[in-house]
């Protein structure tokens, strides 16, 4: 008997599952770019293997419980999309499939608790700040705790930065060239609040007025990429009204957030908010892309000597959004900055939203591999465009006793503008 996918049972996200499944020709170009396949060497832990499993589950040929371990191993880094000659949109597939499968799953009580703890704190800066402060006190006991809790504590910095409330409007310096809105982010406001301040200063120096809407909320990416589509919608729907239409762009300075907002059409598919969600997604730009297209003012000479800076490609910037050139062009404009490239740039560092909490052992393998590739460049600084990557890299550099600063691209540029850029 011939089986088929009953698209009428899959709801409004059906096309996002059936399209990629039908487009995949199983050529294998994705294999060397997939972090789990490269690490584990298992066909079912490759993109084409997972596409086969998802197809079999949807056709009723494989039980979800059989396929789930391999699907859970996927980081959602979508490096396979960059490598695919057939244009298979694997990211849409894995996101839609996880949303379809999650209500059918039976997770152990401990796993349910860990996921609830993560999704109830990380997307909410005040809650996360409180949890992070409490977690710092518990760090000495991390080895005695369950793996998921231990990994969460290990990722916390030794000291949390001082918090400053962001303004509602940050004016341009001189003649206003553009007016934008900024997504402030969630965990980033707690772990690295200086990224937002650097963003405001650099934009102002380039004649850009920035508004930070008070009514904004989490972009929803963490919940969306773990199958919690309803939770993601409840959070993200606030952004549909919080961000105004009469602006030149909605800017993000976290690759995962920008990627998540670009997926609003998928998240709100089949809902009354779909049209506005797609409109907002079309306004979203990464800060590096916006500055590159605006025609920015390069910073004055800031580095006293040639300094090697390794640029780490955040997966949800390079692969999900297709942005690689813009941040490199911005950094290359800084005098005395020598940009160097690590080997295996396409492989994920292991952060991937909540992956380094839910799959700590595999995430740690990838983190160490990325650390070693970055150190091999001989760089004195690392620049990247995502808070998750920054946290993951800093953790593994610290554990490897490597004193190598990790800065957001916009922080590095801001320091160059203020002539405070050094290699230490």
C-alpha cells in the first residue's frame, strides 16, 4: 500500500513540512556541514536522515518515539540550508515538525520541569536576572546537580554586569538619516546589556534615531524552536502592535532573535495576525546589515598596532539569515584590525538557543571544537553577532584557561568610535 502525508491533518504549517520533504533529493551535500553528523557519524543524525524520519513519522511508518532522539539532537543551526543545492528549507521543516510533534510527546517529569524552568525565565529579563543571581550562589554545587541544571549554572558568568534602563528614544547626532526601532532582547539584557548601549551609540553617530518600544516582548524564538509554538505566539504577538509601521527598519543585534522574527510568517500561519506578522518580519534587519546598507561612517583610527580579530559566524546570522559579508565589511573598515577566519566556520558552536542546556554533552563537544579552531587563528579578540554564541564561547575559553575576549561586533565598533578599543 502506498502511503502519503495527510496534509489536511497537519494544519496551517503543512506546506512548511511537505515542501522541504519533497524537495530533498538526499544528495549528501549537507553532511559535512551538519554538526551532529560530523560529531556522531550517524546517518539518522544528518539533515537528510532526519528528513527521511520526519516523512516516515508523518506517513505513519515510524513511531514518533523511535525518531525523536535523532530529531532532538538537531541544533536547528540550518547550516544544511547554506550547503543545499536544491534549496531545501530545512529550518521551516524542523520548526513546523517540532510544533506538530510536541503535543504528542510524553516527556519525563524532570525534563518537563527543566524545560518549563528555562522557558519561564530566559525570555523574561527580570525573572532571568533574579534566577541568574540565585544561580551564581549555587555554582559551587553544580557538579552535584542534574546535568541540565549543572549546564545552566556553568554558562553563567562569574559576575553579572550592572543594569541600566534603556530609554524610549535615543536621538541621532546631527542630521537624522533614518529612524529605527530596536528589539532589546531578553537574556542579552541580563548577560551583556552593553550590547544595546553600543548599538544606540553607533546608530546615533551615523545619524540614526532609535526608539525602544516599551510594549515589546521576547521574539519567541526559544519557544518556537523547541516546539512550543503556542507559547511562542503568546509572547511574540505583543511585538505585532509594539513595533510601529512608520520606521525604516526593526533592528536586532542578536542573530537568534533576528532569525526568529523572520519566521513570524510561519509562527502565525493560519491566524488572524498572519498578515501583520509577515509585514513585521519584512521590516527586520540585523544591525550589521542596516549599517552596511546605510553607508556608515567608518570609525577613526583606534588600534595602536595591528590586531588580529577572529570573526565567528553565528549560525542564525550566517545560515538562517544569509548574512556573512556585512559584519566583515564593517570590521575591516577599522584601521589596524586584521580579520582572520577560523577553520570550520560553518559548524555550530553548540549554543543553539537552549541546546547547550538540553544536550550539554554534545554541546560541550562542539564548544570545545569551536574554541580550538578560534585559538588556532592566533587572534587576540573574537567578534560575533549573537549573545548565545558569546556565552558558549566565553564558557569554553574560560574552561580551557584561554584569556581571549569575546565581543559583539557592534561593541567592537563602538569602542573604535570612542577610541577605547584595545586587544585586552
